[in-house]
C-alpha cells in the first residue's frame, strides 16, 4: 500500500532541460540593460552571472518577481508597469517581457530536451496509479510540454498563466503546489513535491507536503537540504516508487 497519492513536479530543470535556456535568456536581457545603464547613468557594468544572480534572485520565481528581485539587489528601482508592457519599456514588466522574447527565440533554435529519467519515473508512478501534476512559475509551460510531446502525462497543470488568473503567490509560497494538489483531489500531506530550486523546496516545506524531493542540478545539494528538501538526489534515476514510499512512510507527518 502506498503512503502517497500524488507527485507534483516542477518543470524547468526537473522535467525539461529548459533551466539553462532560461538562464541564458535572463543573462542576455540583463546584460543588455546593465550596459544601457552604464552608458546612460555611468554606472559600472557588472555582468549578470548564473551562480551569483540567476540562482539567487531569479531561479524558480515568477518572471516579474525575478526581475524586481535582481534589480533591487543592484540598487535599481523601476516602476512595475503592466504585464502587457512592450518589451522595450523600461519597467519591471517590460524587462520581463523582453527576457521572454529572448527565451522563446532560444527555445525555437534549440528545441525542448527532456530528462529521460524523469519521464521514466513519471510513467512508473502512473503505472502504480499515482496522480501526477506539474506546478511551475513559467508562463511558457503548456507550449513547452506540447512541443516536447508530454503534456498528456499530467492530470493538472498550475503554471504562471494559471497563477496570474487565480492570483496565486509565487514561490517560496506554496500556492501553486497546494492548488495542484487540490486539483488532483489529494490532501497535501499525501502529495510529494519535486523541485530543483531553493525557492521551490522552501515552498514545499511551507506547504507541509508529505515529502519534498530536491534535485541538485546545480551542485546545490546542501542549499536544497538546508531550505526544506527531505531528500536530495542528483537525478531522479536514483529513486523508485518503492524507495520514496519508504521515505515518506518513515517521516513524521504534520496534518
């Protein structure tokens, strides 16, 4: 008998190899903007870095929240603007939309690569009657899953588009995972969260889910563990249904 009824996966970096594409798009957008500020305001240019900036301020967060967090880390305060802002507008939303243009361009050039071990694990879960959902901050979730041919694997999808429509708070708040669990008709303590971002495991911990699995794609096992992951793996090939059933069965559950 299983000790859980559902597994909710983050997308970028867990299911799809799109985290690297996001990082490249963020770097292109922010470096261009920082160069612009260097010329206009004579501010010293400091490039946007993957380890120092992407992972600290952007990874796992909703797009505009990521823009705002990074800019504030550099002492830059812009008007928030509106989601429909033109990508050329110098607002938080405008910069976020510019990043999305770069992301879609890169995605079209590179395509969508998957983590085969994750897909294999999802199919194993489905074969055992476990419900599977995807919860992500990305507003590009559905087209990415469709492009990869795996949209049909997920019974529910709570992404950036759904979050905006429902007014859900982004990670590190647990709203998207809680909503996915609710959509599946599964109590939170009977659901498992799988995440690769620090903000994601923080959300899993805050939501009191049955188990939070961290996937350390960035040599960040310690950070994931310290921020809420119950177990950390380098790849989901390390796990089986039986193994996570034992892990969740041995963990005290707060209901």
